[in-house]
């Protein structure tokens, strides 16, 4: 599925010899990057939900316990009802994070009050919801795997974004747009629309890793292909 073709030159102009991009060119390239990313992520998310449906059906068929069977059928029903809502929330949050990365300074953690202590921080940590903690740990692991798996593509993409934004993006996992950390963040937000069931969400997160996070390569290839074609790499 190749995005880059001869039409790109007519859309963005011949920029191979240019050293700077005007605001219209930057806007066009940025819009194209967003379009590529959202198209791929939507397709990957839909594939994930289709495989989840099959996975819960298999678990139900394999179970000899009637309560377990009913539980898995309830999970199937809920996911079918809410998968569109999850998709909408995911894309909306991803779009917000992408805009922040492209246009705004890096997102900073809120400053702690001056009278806070390590004990207060530890207490806040221990009081965090168990399912939330488990989701965060899983996402951190998935993001690290994706960063390693696609390191060369992400590094190449960094060059394109640095040129495009003229230093407005920052280094680090949240500094460049379309990195695994932003995708993971968007998915975590979208999961808030589902009931807070640890077992269910563990299965969903596992499929998110396999169907989305480990399949970002083609998206990165198309974005890098676009940058190469318009002369930002």
C-alpha cells in the first residue's frame, strides 16, 4: 500500500532544491502525515477488535463452566457495542496529542506542591487503581518493544520532523509526533469507555500490542516516504 507517488510532487511542489518550507507547504505535509497515521491506526484498531471477537468466542467454546461461557459472551457483547466508541476516542486523543507535538511545547508533568514529600508521592502511588497500574505497566512494556522494533524508522522520521518543524519538536519519546508513546497514550484514554475489568482489559491490551503496536512499520514507511519525496529527508 504505497502512499508516495508522482502526485505528491504536484501537491507540495518541487522542494528538492529548497532549504526552507513556507507555511502552506508545512501545513500540507502535516495534514498528509496526520491522514496517513489516522488511516493506518484506524485499520489496525479494527483488525484488533475483529481478532478480539474471535479470541473471546474461542475462550467461551473452550470453557466447560456455564458462568465462564456467559462471562465471555458478555464481553463479546460489550466490545461489539463499544468498539466504535473506543475507536472514536482513540483517534480523537491521538489527534490532540499529534497537534500538541507539532505545534506546542513538550508536555510537562505538573509541578508538585512545595510541601509534598516522598511519603506523599508513595502514598498517591499505592492508592492508584490496581487495573490502572497494570495497564500502565503493560503499555510501558509495549511502547519499549515498539521503540526498539522500529528504532531505525523512527530515527529517520525524526530527521523529517526536525526539518519540517525547524527545531520546534523536541527529542524524547513524546517529542516527535506519531511515536509509540503517543499511540499508547491515546489507547489508554480510549479504554476508559469500557468497564474496569482487569482480566478483560489484560486481554485487550495484549491484542493491542500484537495487532497495533507491533504493526506500525508500514505507517512509518509511508510517512518517511512522504518526507523523502518532498525533500525534508
